[in-house]
C-alpha cells in the first residue's frame, strides 16, 4: 500500500515543480480509488492469515496469535489506502509541519491508550489492534480536515470524475512502485519468517524482532530523508533544474550516513545494557547483544539505502529498481543467508549476514546508477511525464472553460 502510494511522489512532485498544481488533487483521488480496491483484495490475506502461516510451517501458537491480530487489523488497511496518498500529496507541497503535528498528537494518544487497553485492562493483542486502527484513522481524518479547509489552494479543488481517467496507466506506475518497495520490506520480514524454523524459535524470533524494531527506529530518520530527497528531486526535475537535483542527492546521502554512524556507535558501546529494556529473558538478551555489531552495520547501510531509493522514486525509476531488488535481495541475499544459517550453522547471525550482504550489494548498484545518471536527460523525461499525465487534462479543462 505504501509502495503504491509512492507513485504520487513521482507524479505530484514533478507536477508541483512544473507549476501544475491543479493535477495534485486529481492524482490523490486516483490513488485513493486504486488503493482502496487493493485493500479489499488484501483483506482476504488478513482473514486467512492463521491458515497461511500454518501452511508455511510456522508453530501453531505463533500462527494463531498472528491470525487473531491480523483480523482485528483489517480496518487499518483502509486507513493505509487513504493515508499514504494524502501523505504524498502533502509532501510534494512541502507541507511537512502539519503532518508532524498531527503525528505527535496521534503518538501521545496512541501511547496512552496502548497502556490502558493492553496493560491496565488486559486486552492484549486485540487492544493493540484496536489502538492501532484508531490512531491511523485519527491521522487520516485530521489530515483530510486540513486539506478540505482550503489550505492547499489550487492543489485541492474538490472531488472530480477526472480521478477515474487514465486509471490503467496510473495502476501500472502504482504497481511498479509497490513491487519496488515490497521487495525491500519483504526481504527484512523474511528474516523473522526464517527464524521460525531454527532451533529454539521463540528466542530467535524475539531477538530478531527487537533488532528489527531498533533497525526500524533508525530507519525512521532514513525514511524522512527518503521523503525529503524524493520531493526535492521530483520538484527540481519538474522545474527543469537538474544540477540542483544532483546537489541535493549528495547533501542528503552524506547527512543520512553520518546520523546512521552516530546511532551505530551508541548501540555498540551499550550492547550489554540496552537489551535489558526489551526483554527479561537472559537468552534473548545475549542473542541481541551478539547481533548488535551486525545491527550497527545494517543501520549505517540502511540510512543510505532509503535515500537512494528516494532518488529513484523522485526520478520515476521504480520498475528498474524493482529488478535490482530482485537480483540483490532474492537471488543473492536470501540464498546466502539460508546457506550461512542452515548449512554452515551460523543460526540467526547467518540469516542477518546474508540480508546485510544483499543490502550492501543493492546500495552499491543504486550508487552506480545515480553516479551514471544524466540529470539533464532526466529533466527532459520529467517534462514528458508531466505532459503525459497532466498536460492533456489541463488543456481539456481550458477548452471546457472557454
């Protein structure tokens, strides 16, 4: 869903840079139509999550808990379908502060009600799902109120039947964006899935989940840079400023790398202490401590890789990067991790090592692609893309007004 919504980063960003603000609201509505249709299809995966996990050989207790949680999380699917296009719509106009303020309020409410329902009232996973659903829908409603209040000017002129025009072409770009992002996210989720087949899977899954959460927290900074560089590159290419786009890439890559390096050093220095905050199980703590050097290396790489992916999204390279991800992650990284884990008996560390190797390879390929990019040519392609997705529509609108 996030990947499909990311198609708007290319289209809205380049249209905004070219001054075609009228098309931003149309693009967002088209994305709503596509993502809500997708949510209906994905809801069946949630409904039968327990059965799917059992077919994959996961333990019954893990499968049952995941199945219960998934069913209660179905409303969040439709919140995703609304929120991700809204986020890209606002990001393309650099309206970040209102999104941040809404998220802060949502976080405070989410934290309080998570404590109340999960710990105080003992609702467990059902309580977690209820709070997650409420938090996401709060964000959606708050952002819609902001947009409908007229704060976006020409970018939002109301609902329009034009949202149903050019849907198939929009679907193709959305699917390419989804494949690109899904291949990345599923790659990391595969770690936890494979850990379920190791000896003592509870300890392995617990340790990996802790490390993945820390990696995700560190990745939040990188995702912010991803959004920033995607908007900047798409805006500058749409405006016909290729040199500015190239300079922006260099600045953001260096900044994100340095922040990742600082966070990694903090984890390595405190590797004996910080696991205490996550688990009371000594085996889990020990395994997290052993994984910390690999986690630190992953944070450094993962602070750079999303930035490079953001450049790709801003330039509209989603389909190309999808092929890169298949080769680096699924043909190289996962098989290497399975060999290290099961054949060489490195366990969880082997799985993580294979994942890290695939990520390093993918990052290197993206670096090479960006280094070889002709930014003047990309600006010309952006102009053609704007004409394809927005120019004709604007011309029709002018004719109707006449």
